C-alpha cells in the first residue's frame, strides 16, 4: 500500500533537465552561482539595515514624529520583496527581448534625467529626484543599467560596419549624461557613468595608446573639476587637506574601526548613533562596528567573486553585445561597491554613494535588481542548443 508521504513525493514537481516549463528552462539556463551571490548580498543588506535602523531612526526623529527603531528595516524588506521578483522576472527574458527592454528603458530614464532640473525635488542641497504620487524616484539610479545596454548595443554595431563612429557617439552620449548629473549636482554618479563607459570601450579592443589617451583625459577631467566644479573642489579639499567639515568621514572611520576584527555583536554598536546616513552611504561602517572587519572583508570578497564569475563566463562568449552588456553591468556594481567601501575606510573623498544591494533605498534596490536581472538574462546558457548562425565571432580591434 502506498503511503501519503510517498504519494506526495511522487506528485512533487521536479526541475529535471527534461522539464520544458518556463521555470524549468530558466532554472537550468541561469547562472545559479551568480544568483546565489546576489541573494547573499541582499540578505546581508537586510541584516545590516536592521543594525543601522535604530541609529538612523533616532537621528531623523523629532518632537512631532518618532520613527520606530526598525522603521528603515521594514521599508527595506518591502523593497526587497518587490525587487527580487522583478529581478527573477527580467532574468527570464530572452536575450533579444532583454535588449529591447534595456533600450526602451534607456530612452525613458534619459528623458527623466533631463527633466530633473525642471520638475525635480530638492533634498540636502541637491535636486536628484522626481516625485510620483506619494513617493519619488531617482532617475540616475534607474538609468545606470539601461545606459549600459544602450552603449553595449551602440558599440556592438561596429561588428556590422567598422566605419561607424560608434565610440565618438557613445562618448558624446556619456558626456551629455555627465553634464546632466553635474547639474544636480552628483559628482559620484558622474564618476560611475564615466567608469562604465571606459570599461566597455576597452573591451572593444582599443590599442594601449588610445587607452592611455582616455585615461589621461579622465585625469584631466578630474583636475578640471577640482578647479571649476565647486562640489568636487570642496570634497577633494576636505579629503586631502582636512579643510572644512570632515565630520562624516571622521565618524565613518571611527565607526568601522570600533568593532575590531569580529565586532561588538548585533545591536552592540554605539558609534553608529553618531554616524550620519548610517543606513545608506555609511552602512559599511556599521557592519564593521557590529560584525567586525572580517565581515567587511567577506562582503568585498563576494563582490570580487561576482566579478570573476562574470568575466570567466565571458571568455567563450561570441556575441559582442552580450560581452559588452555583461561587462558594463558588472562594472557598475563593482565600481559602485569599491567607491562606497573606499569612502567608508577613508581612502576616497565622500561621494554619497550607496553600497549595492546592502544600503537602504527604494530607488537603489529596484534599479539594482533590474540591472542584475538583465545581467542574469545575458549570462544565461542553454547547453542543448547550438549558437545562432547569425552570431558572428567578435575579434575586436
């Protein structure tokens, strides 16, 4: 006689390699290691926001309205509950549909970015957000992954016609985005967009002479920003010469080192209550205080493993668009993480940059999940299908 448990096991769906359902195909094509790594970061982020939330709630409460100690944690949990399904859904898109979605998103959010000076809302001296109903979103956060797709598509056109001036056109587009960002002002995001473009252009196969020329141009741009862009002048002076207000960077350094190697334990941090933006820009310091420098090192290793995983997968990729798109997306995540960590440990000027998948923020979490969903879509592999005859091997320049 068959028992109830054995019947249940017999009826339970299995994601075998012969499963042709949408979920079954997705499960075997997706890079499960990449998915695991990003879920680890999101989980760590929820723990970190829970640790930082009491400090931020205390700082931003006033006599008329007292925030609950875990206010930011519950809100972040809500955004994760929305963002992760969005990421999974986008990762199921076929390559061509994901590319089309990325191009449409790039056009839409570029227009939103251009509209910020006209209809944007201001906070802390910067106009970076657009109000929508009862909330607001930051167009630059959403534009980043779509910008990657647009530049990847543009640069990949060179495979069809080498005479197309795709690199100068992509440079002009990046310059327009940079100009709009510096008007907000948002120097940190400008650095991210420029870094993404530079990494993608290098992948096209530029000669070392051109790479050196572009690197020199970048150094010249930063120098010019120091002399002619007040935001850059102030932050670089604060960092190099300790002139002006260095409270944020000093507090971040004191917080991240307060816990030693293994931290004070969850909820045991005291320095975090003196830290501005503990739940966003300086959450890495909160992790250092409560979970130790070992935990900070572990987070850095996860980002490194993520980058290595993507670049290893690209070694045998033949489609130039997929190479450029995946390269640009992983550059976005890792460059932003590196800048945030560098600011927290005091080796870079303060930039107001969140730590991907870990810092609190609705726009940031949703935009990052969209971007990682695209990365998962573009790194999907089907071992049972041969490559498209229309995909031509890309030799670069």
